[in-house]
């Protein structure tokens, strides 16, 4: 018997998808390009609105274990966003995002299928991770162990994304790769050498990463 309640939720949310997308883009771009216009005490709230919109979409368009894992990954990501926006909360924020990577990895592994031709993807991710580790870890001081642990977690997440059994797996895989890029930019700016427009680069890649991951998972979940 079809899940009528799920179908109804999907149909209702589909009517609002253009509004949802406009809201996601507007809040994302507002936070990225106009952060100084936001009162410092409220920046954390504006920062997580795009993630909250993704969570709304995920909860409405997925079900079962996928809904639980994707929702938990987004909640942990939003928690990390809030902590990183506060003073002296870098390590707790890093832990929240590490847990989000673990949850995403578990989600992707439930959708995996061994495919030899995707070993190139795994080799690319490993190469990228090794290069970033060699660049960042020597400059990270007493943060070496957390940085290495996080690099392992996000690399595992990106590799798992590349082995998903969906034919058009690149939606989620590219999102995972952009997530790695975003976090690499944070680490380079914090530990190696601060660079101009780092905040813009970090948040552009981060919001796009989460959007690609969520839309890819939702698309797969609703057509499986």
C-alpha cells in the first residue's frame, strides 16, 4: 500500500519549492555578502537559516532511516555553525562538524555499492586529503590531533559519497567535495595564512555543498 501521508507531504512541499529555493538563496547570499549589516549578537541565527531551510525540505521529502540520518547531519551542522560563530568555540564547533561527517558517512554507506570504476574518485579524495594534511597540520600547533581526526572523518564522508549506488551520484559527491574545500579554506585561513575574502569563499562553498548533498539525497530517496 502506498504511503499516502508521505505522498501528500511531498505534493504540498512541491508547490512551495520555488519559494523555498528563493528563500534559501536570499538568506545565503545575505549572510555571505552583507555580514556587517547584521548585529554581531544575531549573526549566528542568520547563519543557520539556510541550513534550517534544508532541514525543512529534508524532513518533508524523506522517510525512515534517511530522514533520521540526514536530519541529524543537518542539526549537527547547524550546531557547528552556531559554535563557530561564537568566541572561543572553535574546538566544540569542530567536534559538531566531525559528528556531522560521521552521520553523513553512515547515511552514504547505507546507499553504497562497490564499483571498481569509482576507485578513481577514492584516489582523488585521498590525494586531496594528504596534500591538505601536509599543508595544514604542521601549522596547526596543539590542534594537530583534532585536525587530523577531522580530515579522516571528512575524507571518509567524501569517499562514501562517491560510491553511492545512484546513477547520478555526482550531486552528492560534488557536495561532499565542496564540503572538504570549504573546511580546507577555514583551516588554511586559521592555521596557515589568512587570505582576503576567506569568509565569502568558505560560506559559498559550504552552503552549496549542503544544498547539493541534501537535494541529491532527497532526489534519490523520492525516486528509489
